[in-house]
C-alpha cells in the first residue's frame, strides 16, 4: 500500500467524505476502485502494447474482492 497526496477541491472532498462516512465506506477504497476501473477502461480500448504493461487480470480480481470488503462487519471503522 502506498500513501499518495492529491490536490482536490476542498468542497468536493468534504462532500464526498461526508457521503462515505454516512454509508460506512472507506474513501481511500473508493478512490482505489475508481482508478482500477479507469485502468480497465484504458486497457480495453488501448493498444496491445498498453495492455501488455498492465496486469488486467489482477485488477479485475481486486475489483471483485473489493465488493466483498464492503460486507465486512467493521466496515464503518475502516
């Protein structure tokens, strides 16, 4: 796991953070899932060279496992 810093509009951040908290979701996991889905879109529409650089099988597997993590009994604390 890597800690990254992003510049995000403060109002957008606060609004989405509030939404995630009310739903018991991890904001970091939501961002990670978004990035994985974007990579999947890129690799599905990109050239063969781009596809070779990214392990799409691992990404798809991670996305499927992500859905299972939402059912975790302590998810509201994550």
